[in-house]
C-alpha cells in the first residue's frame, strides 16, 4: 500500500476553523493563535494544493468552490477524529453500563465478570421484565435480553439457546423421595408469572399434569431458583441460569426430559450507531466466547 500523502495537519486545522467562521480573527481565537499565524497556515495549505481556497468579496471572506468542497469533508473528518480521540481518552475511566435480567446477572454473568478485562467497571442494572432497548432513554451501553423483534437502529446478536428442566434442593429430593417424573404430581411446584412451562414439560414427559396452581408464583426465574434452593418446591429452571448452582450442589437436576421453548434465546443488543465502539465490541466478543466455551450458543447468531 502506498504511503499517504497528507497536507500539514496544523494547516488543515486552521483552514477548517476559518471555513466554519469565515473569519481569520474568530478562528485565531478558537485555536489560541495570532491572526497572522492562521493566515500563514492558510497560505501554506493553498501552496500545497496550488489553488486558492478563499477569496475576498466586498471585504468579506468567502470560500472558493474548491475550498467549499474541501471544508465539508474536513469538518466531518475532524469531528470523527475528535470523537475517536475522546473515546480513547475516556476508555480507561468510563463505566460500561449494562442492563439484564436478575437471574442472568446473578447466576451467569456476575460469576464470570472477573474474566472480562474491564469487569470492574461494569455498572449493572437489573430489569424485572424484558429489558428496554430504547437506548435513547435507558442510559445503557448494552442490553442482554430475551431475543425479540428487530428494533430500528439496534443491533441484536443471538447469544445462547437454553433448555428447561426441573431442579430441586438435595434435601427436599430426599425428604419427598422424588425418583420418577410422576412424583412431581404430588410435590409443590414453583411457577413463573410468564413463560411458566410446566404444562409443556409434563406433556413432554408423558405425565398427566397436576391441577395448577400448586405452589408459589414469582415474576422471574431468579426468585424461583432461590425458592427452590430454600426447599420451597421444584422449579422449572432455565439451563443457562442454573449451571453454576448445579455445579455447586445447591440444586440438582431431575430427569432427562427437557423442553426448549421458542423464546428461550438470550441475545445482546446495542445501538447500531455504536457498532464499532471498542468497549461494546470487546464485551460482545468476550460474552460470545464464554457462551461458546459452555456449548450453549446457537449454531449461528443473527445480526439484525
């Protein structure tokens, strides 16, 4: 690749300021230079191009046709340069603002954050319902959500699919002598307000379901998982949110029957305009790699 042939940066900066203000004096005040120094930079740029960029008409400074075209490009480039420079300067200090559900935060994300290079700067906010992807109002850099419909201006990357199966505390399993799926017809079941899933699970297991409701109902799976740990009943857990709890032995899985419901897909979402933000890119790459290590990611994730 041939080397870039660029004009002196100080001259370009002086030209762009004069072009915006159409005043050497105003540009000099902005740049903290003398008017003669700014005029010298303009002359050097015109010499570089061997063409006039300004002309005076009735004692007013105006851009030539060439100068007008160049000024528009330079203002956009310098604005982008300023934005990129600011982001680099702030990258080591600004927090990364993240919204997700309680169970995903407590059971999956937080135990892994020490493996993220800037995990100590994550500012986590919990959403009881579906996390809001209106980035103009939610004050977030990225949202982890149940995959939903495409949103204009938002990138959605499918992160993981997850099965559901019953879980129980070891002590309650022994006390209730739970051995076969039919035993769940006589023990207390823990429910979700939405996405309950028990009807589908009993159907998949080939067992006549008990009369519902039969146990406490909670607004999200984190409370259901916690209730199951406290021996309050059997929860129909989402695989991705109980892996560490199963590994620690606080809950045990019951039976091989699982269900996979169409909406059990976690995704990451962020503004389209910030697709190339370094922190968003690093977080997205990190979380996809973490999911791939566990083998719970979709065969391919979709970018909308």
